[in-house]
C-alpha cells in the first residue's frame, strides 16, 4: 500500500493546545510517516492530539475524547476563543491559583459545555503543573507567557472544521458509517489504567477486548486503522491476525528516575507500513 506524503506530512510545527500527559508528541513525528492515504480521519482517544496537530488535515475530521474537561477546552478554543484567551492572558502564575483551580476541577466533572471559565482553569493547571499532568504539583519551570495566545490561535486554525465528540468509544464508532477511505487512529489508555493510575476514566481489560471487536468491524468495512499501545504481550496476542510491530520510544512521564529510558510501544495496523524498517524502529 502506498503512503501519501502530501496528505500526511505537515509543513508547520505541531500546534497542540496542551502538551497532554500520555500524549505521543515526539512519537507522532514518526507515526505520520506510517499513515495510509485517507479521506476521513477519526481520532478515538484524542487526548493532546499530537498526531492530528502534526499531520495535514484530512477533508473531514472527527476528534473524540470522553474527558469532559478536554472536550470543553477544545470547544472553547473554537467557540469561545476571545473570552478564553482573555482569561488566560490575565492569569498570573501563582501556586495558590494553581491549587485552587486544581481543587475546582477535581471536585466535579459535570460541565455545561462550553464553559470558558472552567476551560481557562483547566488549561492553567495543565500548563503550570509538573510534567504538564493536571493533578501534579505546581511547577515554576513550565512556560506561561504572552506567546500562549498566539499558540492557541494556531491550534484554533487546525481545529477549525473538525467535529468534536465527547463519547465513549463504544458509542462513537457505531454513530458513523465507517467506509473505505476512512482512517482511525487509536491511542487508548494503557492496559495498567484499569486502576486509574494514569487516567481519569476507568478502562478495564474487558474494554480493550471490546475495542478489538470494533476494530474487526472497521476492518470488514474496508477502512484502515492504527493503534499505539503499551508493549503488553496480551495485547499483541489479541491482535495477532493484524500487523503488530514495536517502536522504540523514550519515557517522558513523571518519574524522574526512569525519564529518558528507552521503552517499546506496540504499533498495530490492518495495513502494511511501507516505510523502511530501519527508519521506523531505529
């Protein structure tokens, strides 16, 4: 299968709204060269969306996440940009503000979307938390300055025209008639996330199995998919009838003792990746 370079490789930087924990910011530099040509793009677990923000836009895009605060932030970037940007602009860096906003966000996930006040608070704690993880402690080393507003404008341009969904993945895919020419990228919660160690929303192994059944449906409809996973043999075995490769990445999580260590992640596709192996996995 031939890969469309024109469609995939972006000529700009990767204008993510937030450097979201669990995101694939650095790995997305390599993933964009593994994508098939496509007309419609679905990102099922959007998170920080680094792959979407790095690649060139397809003609039709659906971006989904079950996290209400993430979705509220993205919708506010699109629909309430001026108010959101103004609140961010006048927010000073403060440990007290950070801790207050963090408690507010933790207290409830019920949001009347769009809510630019809450979106600005969520954005604030992500950008001012250690390792950009929203429930970590305050960090004095992250960037918080005038450039942020211009960065958000670039993010808004990239999001323009996309459909933003706030659904469980089991609801999302059946809502759309999946067809040939579609491409779905999935970066699901790690298998260890069934204990809510890394994510706000519980994701059990049974949900990983249900996701596999949905990917079988996607495959039968003639669409293409790519899944990036933590390197777990049980997952590799689950997808044994598809293409299962491993890519070397560097750990960028919150544990300073192992940050920078090389580790492997699974790349699962229902199509052949044509880029030379030595470029992909070295």
